[in-house]
C-alpha cells in the first residue's frame, strides 16, 4: 500500500500526493496520456462519471481496468450490444432457497463499471444506467438496492462507426461529468510503449494497488472542503450564460452543467493540492464538462461546427477574472512566516 495517507480527516492538500501515485502507476500501462488520466481522475475525485470517446485501440478499456486495479476498486465490464436488455445491467429476481424470490445483482453493482461501447445498445438499455448514475441505486420490482460506494461509471464509445449504434440522448449525456478523448500517442510515446512490451514478455504489465476504496471515498470528501470564491462562481455563470446566447447553439448548458463545471474545478484544485478553486481550474475543464451538453443548430452542424469549438469561443468572449494564483498565496505565506519568525517581531 502507498505511503500516501487518505482517511476520514483527509484535507484537499493531502489529495495531490495519493492521486499522483495512482496516475503514475496507471501510466505504467497507459503510456504518454497523462493529461487524459488527470481528467479521468478528476471525474473520480468529483464523484462523477466519465465518457471516453475515441477510435478503437487507444487504451480506453485499458484505462478503466488499470484504474480499478491501482485504486483497489471492484471492477465489472459491460459490453453493450444490440441484444442487451436492462436486467442484464441491473440484475433481476430469481428463485432462491426454498424457491423464494431473491435479487441477483447485475454488473452495475461494482465500484468501477466499464460501459464498453455504450452507444451499441438501444436507448431503453442505456437508460437503465440513469438511476445508477444519478441516484447510486437500482430499483427492481419496486425495491431499491443501493450501489457500492464509491460508484464510478466509465463509459466508452467509438465516434467514427455510427452504423448500428444508438446515439446517447441528451438527458443521459448530461449525467456524465466529463467527456474526454484519448488520441493517438506521440511517436516517442508509441516507441516507449512497444519497448516496454518487448521487455516485460507479457501482454499487460502487473500493476499494484496504491490506494483503497476507503481512500478514494476520503479523497472525494476532501474535494467538498475546497472553497470557491465569488469570482469563480461568477465566472462559471458567465460561461454558462455565454453558451445559451451563442448563435450556433439550439440549447446551451443547463444549471446542471454549471454545477458540474464547479464540481470539476474544485476536484482539479484538490488534484493539484490546493484548498481553493481558481478561474484557471474552470477554464481548463470547460470544454470537457460542457461540450457534450450542448445542442447545435442544424445550420451550424451542416457547416461542421463542433461543440468544443463553441465552448472555446465562449471562453474567448468571457473575461477571465483576476484572482490570487497558487504562487501568490505561497509567496504571501512565506512573507508572513518571515515576519513572524523575525527576532523582534511584534515588538514596538
């Protein structure tokens, strides 16, 4: 187990070390994708869900498996196919001892659930995950069954193969805190990937657990202690309002989108060991948090406008508020400590 500590009294400044240890260990399997892994970790810390959208073979599934191993989270994989029905996800009532009906949990009853190619199943099956994502419970035959905590759904989909797929409706897309891409590795990273494969003599590296489910929950609680000042809140509101007024959009970000952006910003601050969120945290996550929540006008879609481009334009038009940076705070703390430790400090 890692030497990094995270327990019931975990503070935001304690999160960075353990989160970095988790990401570093996952990087032994997922090479050269630190930025993507930080986004996925941000989603986990914020107690949200993440949609990874990219072409096959770029380590989407590997990312989920590796994260589960390194955090000690119970893992299950759901391969979404056209013949999948809701009870295949949630579980069902089956005959038990003495023929009494009992509930047999489905694969959603795990800490980290990989929904592989989630757009391959009909909307009714996709919707079976909605209650799990939002309420952290499953209702079968009128009875609710709580899911284990933490509960993290990491879904994937392939954006280039649309034949035989069922696009996620806006109501379900809105439940994902972040939508991220992976992208192809840089040549040096791909060379390193191949070199490691030859050296280890096995398909996958053996990863070790550096955290536990209890530590993940402690880090999530620590995120709730991260402050967000009026400048950060006003900045979130201004960005959300800008999407609602953008001429290329039929529907802008909802209040849930603003809440998600604030949650993500506070989690990013904790990931960097800070006790406060800044406008930079908001700006860096705006595309990943808001783009999948927007609905383009038909004419904009025909012109090839993308939702992330719209978010980028909104960020250009909304002034970034001036606020204290982490370096400013550290400098102020050093100056204060210097004054307090001076021999004659406090003497008249």
